[in-house]
């Protein structure tokens, strides 16, 4: 049975009431009256930005048995507030943003031994060692130099701390196409949006944007975040280099864009690597670091047809380099296709999706063949994060319905299996701390590849351009892999309810 902390329930109720008051104010005549300045605009050069996000989560996770600290049923609360200031001039823009994050009522008895964290609430507690944690830190601070005024149109240079997501180097201006990019292309390998805390990147980003193409190059180090609320610190032992060339929509083929990209990931943190070797055989990264090269490409197409639209995506990546004292060779591939009946009731949009990434079939051959996900999005591609996309095959169908223009219902049904039963079943969202945690964990598959099935149902309602709320329910049906790990409870549920206000 889920335990409820009534004090935290009252705090969350106050938060939701406050959000409702803000919403009423935003939509009232006093705010939206004729001739008034847009929200946050102080003068033509200076404006403020803000975000308020709140979430309630209830978990009924898998449970290992026998094990200690195996409380698999709990709830938690999260609150995030961001406030920024943007200064705009002809030659350079400046932006600074502070963030508050609070995580409340985290379970202190859900990091099972054996079994590990039983859901994200347990992972938050493990990273922060407190049932209630909060922090304020500098999320972004950067200068954006605009070289168009100096005779180089389309050239930009960003220096400082900033958000970044691979695959979203430019926007087409087509709302549906850009929505597909955000949800199915962007942040597969490098992401700022990871659950409640997030991460940013310290360094520079250079962009050359023209009518037919976009060239982007970044050299950065990620900040902490993800599970730890200490998001101020830079992970200085991880170095990232990213470069991409994107052929814009309609240039090569009608309704289609293409991108080729390269990422170098170099990791020298004070932690031990996780792979399918015995723990005693896994080197520490500060003695033999990871240096992974990833090359890849994507093609995304969207075509308007009579009575509807068809879309398709191909995404692939190949990796090589050094995995401590082993050579690294791995790959991943995604293929997706969909059709939306725009003239039908609820505008049904049916999509078929398949993702596969390589696993390691021999722990003793001095080659590491498990695809490494780098620093991916938290819930973008795995809504119920009891697994991740390393050594994984994920085949699923998705149905999107729009009962009203402001409402969307999404239903996903996944079939999950390991690519290699000789490799581990991996979890985690990538490096989130400077030391002490690799960012990914792995458990034996017991020689099986059947992970199971999962069902995702989400309901999103956009009240205004500034305010939306969402309900999500996920259920996992454990296959033989999960049954061997969690013998006490072989299925899992997660529910969350959140809202987001931006201005």
C-alpha cells in the first residue's frame, strides 16, 4: 500500500492552488489587456523568463526477495522553479537562469540489497542521502555572439553554461515536424531534460545556419543533475565534443531532413565501469578511462496526404574506441513509421516503432560490444524507466488521439527483449555525479532475453500557451529476466500527475 505523508500532501496542495491562482491571473483581463507589455518584457532589451513545475509520483515497483530495504511501494513529490533574465543587443545576447529544486518524501528503505534502487524515488534517496532535499543553483549563464552584424550571416557562438540537445540544432517552423523531432530524434545521446533536476553543459557551441543546411559544433563538460539535487557542480572529468551537419527539410527530398553527427565522449571520473565482466575485472576510469567515438545519421520525413499525413524515421549510430582496457565496438538502430487520419474523429495517429542496440556476447574476448547511451533524455524514450536502451530491443506500437485541440492521449504497448542474453540487463540515465556512481547499473539476465512488456498511457491537457498538466500511468509485465531479479513481485506500476507553467 502506498504511504502518504500528509504534510507533503498539504504542501503540494498549496502549490497546486498557487498555480491555479497564477493561471487565473494570466488569463484575466488585467493581464491580457490591450496595449500591455508581454509577460516578462521590462524594456526592448531586457526580459525575464520563468518556469514552475510540480509533480506527484506513486510507485509500486518490482520487489526482490529475499532482500533488505525492499520497500517497493511509496510516493514522492517534486517542485522545480526557474527564473532567468535575457539581455538582447545587436551583437551579443546574455542569459542567466537560476533553479530551485525540491524532492520530498523520498523513501529511505527502497534501495534493496540485493536488487538496487526500486524506482526513481529510491535512486533520488541514494544520490542525496535524505528523504527531503532541496537546492538553489545556477542552471544557465551564457553569452551568445551574433556575427550577422559583422558581415557573417547565420554565424553564432555561445559561450558559458547552457542547455543542449542533439538532433534539435534548428527548427523548421512546421509545428508537427518539429514536434516529431523533439520527441523522436532529439536527445537520444546528449540531453538537458533528465527527470526533475536536469543537466546543462559548460563550454561553447558554434553554429553556422543557412537556408539549406545547419552546421553545429560543441565542446562541453556536463554538470551534475539527474538524481542529485547538487546541480551547480561541473563534472570536469567528462569531456564531450559534438559536431553535426543537417540538411534542412525539403532541400534534398520533399518533406525530409537529414543529419550526420559525431560525438566524442571521454570519461576519467573516480568510479568503476559497469559491464558484463566480473566486478574484480572492471577497471576504474581514473586509471583507464573511457574514450568513445560515435558516428551516426538520421532521416526524418513527414508528408501531407489527402485526409491525413504519413511520417517515417531512420536513426542509426556506430561506436568505436576504448572501453577501459577493452576495445569498444557497438551500434544502435531505430526505424519508425506512422500515419495520422487528420479528418477522422479524435485525429488518430498510429505509429510502429522498433529500436535495437548491440549487446556483448562474450565477456572474455577483450572487446566491449554493448551500445553506450552517453547522456540521454530521462523519460523521452523510456517513459517508465525500469530499463534503458543498452543491450535492448524495443518493439512497440503507439496510438495518439486528440479529443480536442488542447488534449492528447497517448498509448504505447512495448515488447522488450535483450539483444544478448550473455550481457546484462541495464538501467540508469547516464552520468549524473562527479564520482561514486558510474551512471548505469547492470544485473545478470540469468541466460534469458525476455524482459517483458510494458503499457504507457498518458493524458496531456494544454490550458494555455503557458500552462499545461499531464497524467501518466505505466504498467510493466515482467518476463523471465525480471522474474529472475525480482522474485518477490514480478510486475510494476507507476503513476504521476504534474503541471508546468512557463512565462
